C-alpha cells in the first residue's frame, strides 16, 4: 500500500502525542493529581494510532483502555482528555467518568466500559446497523490479549462472522493481562488462531510498526466496506509499563523488556522516516516541540478548569427522564 | 373492534413500529424463520426481511451487546429473549453497558428487551421466573410490565420510542388468556405512570403483571363481604410512579403489596419502603407483602401452586388489615 | 478398539431403552400428563448412549437436555425418570425440577441448568477438582450445536485447555438449534473447528453410529485420564422430532429428514449386530420386550406415585439453612 | 496481640482455611504470580502451589462456573473477583447454576465469591460499585458484608465452611484503613447474625459495610446533642437476621437505614418493609432510608462525595426522627 508522506508524518505526530500525553498522565498520577488510577499504552502506541488512523471520518471506533491514540487520531483534544483525567467539568465526560473511559459519538468513539471484550458484541452491533441501513461504513473494535478469553469475544466474533458484518477486530497482544502471561491465558501460540473458529481471516502484524498496523487495518476496513466481512488483526507488541502506573511489573522478566525496548514504536518510525528520507530530524523535532506544547497547554487548561458541581451527580441517568 | 389477545397486542405494537420507523428491528433466537418461540413475530421475516428480523446464534450476551451497538449507531432494536430466564446471560451487557452509557458518556441507548416471564405454565425453575428483581437496583434501566391488552401494546410502543434501555416484561400466562378490543389508532401508554385498575376505599392492593387479575378476583370476593378494595397496577416498575402510590395510600390508609416475584428484595419491598417513608402518617396498619416465597420456581403442580400467590392469600391479608 | 460382545449388546439395549422411554414421554405429553414441555433426543440417541457408556463408574457427566441415554447408562432408573416427568415425589428431583432437568451426584450426573453451555465451565471445574486431587477421573460435558455459540462454551474450553484438564467436550450437532439452521449459527462448516482456538484436538464422528461415538469418547477419556488434556468431539446427527414435542418443525426440509431416517442409530446398530453375527434377531427382540416392560413398569410406578406436598416448595433452598 | 488490617484478616482467613482443609483453593485473575490486585493472596502461590492458587484466563463466567463444578466435586473454591464490578460477567453462573443447584437437584455448591466493592477510592463507575443489589432477590445465595477486622476474618471462615454459595463483599475503602487486634485462635462469625455495633436507646441506625463507620461517627456527634443512637451492623445481608432488626426497633421505635448501595431496590428497602410488616405497632415515625442516589458511581471527587452518604446526612435524618 502506498502511503502519502503527510500521512506518515501524521502517524509519527500521533505516536509522539500519545506517548507524551500519557507520560504526563503518569507524572500527574504520581503527583497525586490524577486520582484512582492511570493506565498507559506505553510501548504499544502503534496499535491504537495505526488502527485509529485507518478509519474514515464516518467510521466508528470501539476502543479499549490502551487506545489513547484512537481518541487523539479521531480528534478528541488533549485538553479535553487531560480535563477528563483530572476529573474536571470540561473533560470528555464532564467528570462522570475517569481517565480512559472516554466516549464521544461526535467523534465516532464509543465509550469503553471497563469490562473487557464487552465492546466486541457492541462493535458488531454498530456494524449491523451499517449493514441494515446499507451504509458503506466500518467499525473497529479492540481488546487486549486478556480480553480474548472472555465469552463476549466469542459471541461478538461469531455474530459478526455469520452476518459478514463490516467490522475489524483488533487485538493488542502485549504479552500480559495484568500479571498473567499468555501461556496461562491460552493454549495457542498465536491469538490470531482464535479467528479460525469463525472462519474470519486472522492476521498477525508487528504491533510496534505503526505502518504495518495501519496498512493491515486499512486493508481490512476496505474488505469490510466492500461487503467482505470481518477481519481479526493480532498486533504483537509489549506493554512496557506496569499494568497501571502503580504497578512495578516485577513479574515481567527484565530481559524481555530490554529486548522490546529496542523495538520501540516511536524509535522505529523515526528511523523509518529518517532513513527513507521521508522526513528530517528538524521536522521531527518540530513535531515533538508542538506535541510538548499541546500537552503543556492541555495540562494548564485542565488545571484551570472547574470541577463539576455536586448536583451534577444526579443528572444524566436517563436520556429521557420521566 | 375485534378483540385481540395480549400476545397479539405485542405483535401489533412491533409491527406498527417497524412500519413507522425503519430504525426499528428485531433480533433474537428463532424470531425469524420460526416467528418466535411464542409466535410474537410470526410473518415478520417475510414482511421485513432477514436484516430487520434477525435469527441470531444462541448468544444472549452477544446479541444484546449487538443491540446496544446498533442503538448507539442510531437504530431502535428490539431484543427478544426466548424466555426471560435467559436474560441472566446478558446481565453484564445490560447492566454494565446499556444502563450506564448515558450517565457515563452521554450516549443514549434506545433498546427494548422483551422478556417473556412468569409462572403458572408448568415451566419449572428456568422457564417461569420473574426477572425484574435482577434489574431493579440498576440505575439507568427502565422496567415495564403490562397486565392488559391495551397496555401491552401502548407500553411496548412507548418503550420502542423511548431513548433509554427498557426491559419489557410480558407475562406468558397472559399471552392467550386475556382478550380485549383496543383502539385502531396509534397510541402509547406513557412509561412511569401507574393505573387504577379498580377504584375502592378501604384497602389498596398494589400489584402488577398477572397478579393484577389475582387482585381483582380477591377484590370481587371481598366486595361480597362489604370491603372496597382499590387495585393499583404499577405498569412501570422502574422508575416507580410514586405519586400514584401515595395517592392511593392517602385514600385508603391500608396497603397490601402483591407480586409473583420472590419476596426478599422484590419490588414490593421498595413500594413498602417508599410508602412508609413518605406516607407514614397516613398508614392505619402495616403494609403486608404477598409474594412468592424465597425459592426457585418449582415444577410439580402442587409445588408451583404453593409458590404462586393465590387469591385466598390476598383475601386473607386484606381481611387482616380490615381488622386492624 | 476392541469392544466386547456384552458391551455391544448393552449399547443396543440402552439405545432401545432411550428411544422407547422418550417415545412414552411424547405420548404422555400429548395426553396432557406431562405438563409444560417434553424434549426428546429422537434420532440422536447414539450420542448420549455412546459417550455415557464410555465413562467409568467414578467419572462424572455434565449432560445437556438431549442426553437421556446418559441418565440411563449411569443407572438412573426409568422409574425415577418417569416420575420426574410426571412431577412426582419419587422423581429424581422430587418434583422440584421437571423432565430432563435431572441431576444426581450419586450417579455422577450433574443437573442440566437449561442455559446452554453453562455446563462447559462447570464440567471444567469438575475436571479441575480431579486434577487438584490427583485423581484419575474424567468428566464429559455435552452441549448442542447451538450451545457452541455461547460465551461459556469459549470460556470453558479455554480454561480446560490452558490447564490441560481431564475433560471430554461433546457436541451433539443435530443441524438445528430450535428452528435455526447451522449456517445462521456459525460461519464454519465443522463445529470441530471451534476447537482450533484452544489447541484442543477436535474430532468429528458419525453421531448416528453408537460404536463410533463410544470409541471416540472412550479414547478421549483415556487421553484425559493419562494427563493428555481435553478433546472435543463433534457428533454429526439429526434431530428427527421437533425442538420439543409441540413443535412440528415445518422449517426442516422433509428430504433432509428422509435422508437421515435411513441412518437411524438403532437400525444402524441392529444391522451391525445382526450382519456381524454378534447378536440374533431373537436376542434383540428379547431386549426390546424387556425395554417395553421396563417402560410400562416405570409408567405404572410414576402414575401410582404421590405428588410432592405443597410444603416441600419451601424446602431445600439452602444446603445449610440458618 | 498485634493489630492487623481488614485486608490482612481476609488473607489470614484464607491462609488458615487452606492449611486446615486441602479442599480449599483459590482462583481468579492475578491471584497467583501477583498475589491479587489488592495483595490478598500474596505469597500463596509459593506456599500452596499452582494448583491451589490459580491464575485464570480473564473469564469471570468461566472461572466462576469452574468453581461451581469443583464444588460439586467436593472442593471448597474461593473465587476472587478482581473488582466486584466484574461479577456482572458471572451473574448467570451464580444465579442460574450456583444458587439453584441445591433446590433443583439437591447438590450443595460450597463456593465463596470474594467481591472487593465500594467507593470512596476514586474508582469511577466500574471500580466502585456495591453489588449486593444484583443478588439480593436471588433465593439460594447468601451474602455477607463484614465491617470490622474481626468479622472480616470470622465471616470469611464461616463462608468457606458453609455449604452454600456465599458472596463475600469486602469493602476496598476499609482494606488498609481499619486495624484491630483479633484472637489468635480459630473462630468463626456465624452467617445470619447481625451485631449491635453501638448500643443506644433513641434511634436505630441499621447499616453495614463501610457505612458502619459513618453511622458511628454520626452517633458520636448526636451523642453530643444528647441523642442516643443504636447502630446495627447487619453483617449478613442474605438471609437477613430479622430478629436483630425487630429487637432494635422494639427498643428505639425509630429507624434509619443506611447504605452505600443505590437506594431503589436496595437492602434498605427490604429492611424497611420487614420492620413495617412485623413491627408496625412499635414504630414512632417513618423509616428513613439514606443511600446513594440512583445513579452509577461518578468519578470526579465532588460528584463521588455527593454520591456517597455522608455523616451529616445521617445526623440530619436522626434529628428529623427525634422531632417526630
Ligand atoms: C471482565 C473484566 N475482568 C477483569 C477486569 C480487570 N482488568 C483490567 S485490565 C486487566 C488485564 C487486561 O489484560 P489485556 O486484555 O491483555 O489488556 P492489557 O491490559 O494487557 O492491555 C484486568 C484483569 C476487567 N477490566 N474486565
Ligand atoms: C442460554 C440459552 N438461551 C436460550 C435457550 C432456549 N433454548 C432451549 S434449546 C434451544 C436450542 C438449542 O439448540 P442446540 O444447542 O443445537 O441443542 P438442540 O436442541 O438442537 O439439541 C434454545 C434456544 C437456552 N436453553 N439457553
Ligand atoms: Mg495484554
Ligand atoms: Mg442442535
């Protein structure tokens, strides 16, 4: 697939933005400014940026909780996200929800409900709506390796396959579900093999290569858009931080982390852009400066934003209150 | 006007709404080719096609989740549970996803889940349950439970047009046992409004579903004894219509709450607590709850009869209150 | 595998007994004596008889609702079963449950809970107990083709595979889930392919051939007993009656039924026994006469049995009442 | 005697029971290698091995079902939910299978499901819920909810030794916030018995879980005003200890019911209804319920504070009742 220079540069920008924004969340969490917990996608940003970028404006994403890149790519601003993390009224959910539990249909993003893989059937349902209405739209739903052991994974995949729905199922295989390594989660080597049970094509991609993820997702989107049905894409990557920012992840062998560190997705993309003379060191530094500024501004915005009013607690339970 | 059954009313409501709004569609097990285990969607597949009458794989969580997704994408799905009992398998999708979408991130989830429930049909523990208790402590859901042909149609239409997830409990015992003639024109019965099924002055029996008929029969017997019973049909269980509850209490000052659902943690507990809290000074006696005992629904006829509240139980409770 | 003559004859006896007993249920249902509903395994008896017979005394079965053969093979008497169907106190569950919802741990049979595939994780748990205690016992859990679309199918299979539990998963693929044909249930041709998602061997057997089912199940049991982990066995067969005895099954093409009728499992076994000179027409007729007598006696026993007392309704909710 | 935390008490209970009875084992997500998200099973894997401390795949329904199966085969499994909120995924196994096994076909299902629940920890809608309401209308289950270090240990031991499925609610807010010294010898706290947390004469506050401390603090403040509050800690929610409820009502004649669970259909409704039904003549005023509002648990601190019942709410209610 031929990718335009501007897209490649954008992919780099979003990788950087995702990384820097989440790093800021981490530091704010350690400062006690983000309460409860903070999860980052550190080391796996290429997955969310890659598949998020593969979607068209009219498409819909049903991300999971390490998909910061999807929010950003789809246009939810760092300001609103930062305010979300700080529990402010200006956050994406006005303080009702915390951190990664972000959803906004104006940006085609479905809110992640914590319970892993619940979004697989939900995603299938969005695709069903497109199919019923005869729209050429696609949905992408993502979960972790852990999430693929849940019943809803099975029911969502199966339903989508029977009806050949326009959906791309993504799996962020970052080797662990919290502390649980793959071999305690499943008896298969490749999660892509799960798709054999549904006659859904199962692809395996390098989850640290944003271009590979983007390309595979884009192709799968086009297949789905053309009535070819679902694809399952396993993105092999590695969670480089703890499960959440309070977890030191002692259960992960240091060597494993060392090995994956060399494959850092940002580094990888940087090299690709520079070695192929697609971009210059200068341009990339400019991008990084822009990103830093955006993150700083986001933090300032959030810090200045008011908390929601206590009475807001009672509002919004129903769309049609009685 | 021709008389139709409770089941036919349900069917008509779906049919008319599907004709009116292309966003309405149905999914569930055997709703298409077979027309539904209880025939509520008979002929729909032919009329609306395989994309609006969807025979799903056997996967309640999956197709309920799919309904939620379709709703988020602008559709108005109707999910049919083959029996209400199987809704346990989609508990997570309903409670975690559907109920909380709007509060959490502002997205409306207009789905209707039809739950054929209730006993007296020799169905045993898994084909007889009332399931409102599972969802009654879940903010964000609405629960309705019609007892009449008129309400069966009007509440289903209201549920389909409502922007929130609605669990529509339909009592299997009533499907073909009650008939009525209803208006030909389009109408809805608003969600959130109880109904006075019978006016009376001495004691209020607050109930819903098939038990409305038990209450009415008890009222008839009690009338012969000179006792005037008011029967309130809740119709909507979540959220409850507090005003109607309080109105009847203020009038009669004596209350029996009656339901087929098991007693502990049932809707009756909430009704009792609300009345106690807000109408204490109007109460001339304890609020007596009559409900199924805290057991699964047994199969064998003598056991099932012992399980389901009977007319005599209501009469007995009212008499007790009258002596109070 | 070499099967002893007496076992072959027993298999025939159980096929016959299952068929006749269920035929009696059907007729009692139509007489209004069995209330609620009646489901039979008509045409698929070889599945439950075959895998039930493969279990040892100390093993456990977690059957589904077309597994009458399992109850019988494991020694639950036609009398108690008939009383169960007629809602009598002498029934297996004393009237608490109806029809096929039979369980009795004294016979190593776990009660089927209606909700299809719930017994897959439950079965895995039984196997887990065996494994924890180091016992050389095996469990067999069965569901229909329909049940394989449920999340619990996935979660049960996955858990069993990760821990290599001593379990044999059986699937009675009788082509339909109620009115829903296979192609509306799944996008794969063979249900056995579902097992690829778990690295569990998936076998396909002729579900109308009791010897084939028995042999496959027996082999899988021995693999499991020896620590080799689970096997999944798809038994291809055909539901010859309606979903339940009130269903005329108009949605099933007549030709399909005609075709399968020729493969009737009892006929098949009869021919096998006679053509191989393993048994004689006389012996088989004797068996049938014995079976008829047993069914008659069961009916008489049940009809004479009392109903439970209304007060029994309140008993037994807890094992340890307060 | 050394002081230990509520969390340590939970840990000790499991440890001692696992040592005492080889049938006891633990399964759930991250309970082994990691020692549990809240460290309740730290060191257990090393001590008891990979077959008694089982890191499961992420599959609540699957491992709850497996626990049920193991229990049927004679074991006594303890299931850890990582957060109580995820119990929605195993609702079907608990309600359909575990709760009904014994009634349906006479098989005991001795499982314990540990459910780390409750708010005040900035967990948002999915890491803060009280889940007792989901199961409170399910005959066949038992639900306990300790508030003290002593009870945390004693009730967990009782739950493990009990032959029925027990949902053991443990409040995350209490894990490391309360400490006490408890007996070194083996003891159990019987299931089904409430406890008088504070004796008093004027008003009864009936509560459980972390709200016990809210009630005690309110009682302290009210004492300064000369009002003597009795605080009842329910400890077991299903089945309720009716006698203890009725005893306190007969003594004080005024009742506040307090819980962190949302109001409609909460345990408080049942408590209120029971008292109304069986102690009506002893009541000198309405039963006031203080509970979380009918919303999901919001994340942002001002919202969460508005959500969780506060000391001042209890004081206000008691004052109102005192004026009655
Ligand atoms: C149904 C469910 N059970 C438990 C949890 C708690 N939990 C949160 S993240 C996590 C591990 C997830 O692993 P994986 O799916 O691989 O995603 P990753 O965190 O590795 O990206 C667990 C167990 C959850 N979110 N959902
Ligand atoms: C979870 C669940 N949903 C719905 C039902 C209602 N139901 C009973 S049998 C049946 C079809 C079952 O099909 P299959 O698994 O193929 O078994 P078969 O009846 O063909 O033997 C359905 C939908 C059920 N028992 N369980
Ligand atoms: Mg992972
Ligand atoms: Mg089938």
